[in-house]
C-alpha cells in the first residue's frame, strides 16, 4: 500500500482509539479482519466484544490473543493493559500494511526476537516509499516491553510526525488481504 493510503486508514482509527482510551477503555482485538473501509473511504474499527475498562491497579482481564497482533501482556490475565496495548496492535496492522506480512506472535518474541523491524523493510527495498520516521514509529509501537511503547495515541502520533487530530482520508483505500 502507498504511504498516503496507509495514513488515510490509520490516522482516523487512531483518532477513534484516542476517544475510547480517554474513557479508560481498550479495544484489545485490533487486527486487519476488524478494520473495514467504507465505500466513501472512511475506515472503521469493528468488534468491540473484547473491549474492557482498564482502571485500577488490580485488574484481571481474560487473555485475548489474535496471533501477530496481540502484545505479550494480552497472553496473561494479569498482564498490565492500557492504551499501549492497542498501540502495539495498530503498529502490527501498520507493519502488515507495509510488508504484507503478519508480525511474529508476541509469545515467540519474548527471548529472541525474530521479527524483522519495519525499518529493515527500507533496507531490503531500495524503492521503499516509506520514510524512516514512519517505519521507526511502527517499530516503536511493536516494542516487546510495554514500558518502551508510546503511552497514548497522542504520543504515538508525535512519533509518526503527524498532527494530533488526523486528516480525513483523501481517497478510498483497500486493505491487503488478511493472512
């Protein structure tokens, strides 16, 4: 997908995530199969069945795992979840949009990380249409350690170098086929 097409999908979704995060909820199941782009080009995040409120320090949340898109904290019921959990999943979706490959499952990344960074995509593809800052932001969102990820959508948008209020999509986009 082209850079502008990716942003036309991702930025409005991040804007919506910021709203649910402000209400202390996390989606917990962001993946390509839960994203559609309407005929008029508006991306929509579906399936809020896994969404939960994340307030207080002693929360037990059922383990919800979409392989490749769920961060390690979702693999255990006492994992500390928050906006950084959804940011990981959005980073995973962006990784898939850039590389056409589903990211390596978080459980396989714990000891030795076999995930090829998004920035490595530029190194392997001389005609890469993505700038270094964008690819680095994806890699930051995909950090294994939740404390190393952006803590909020606003912080993630700053790493992308985008405005805090995303721009409307310019043209309808289609997502690659989910794998």
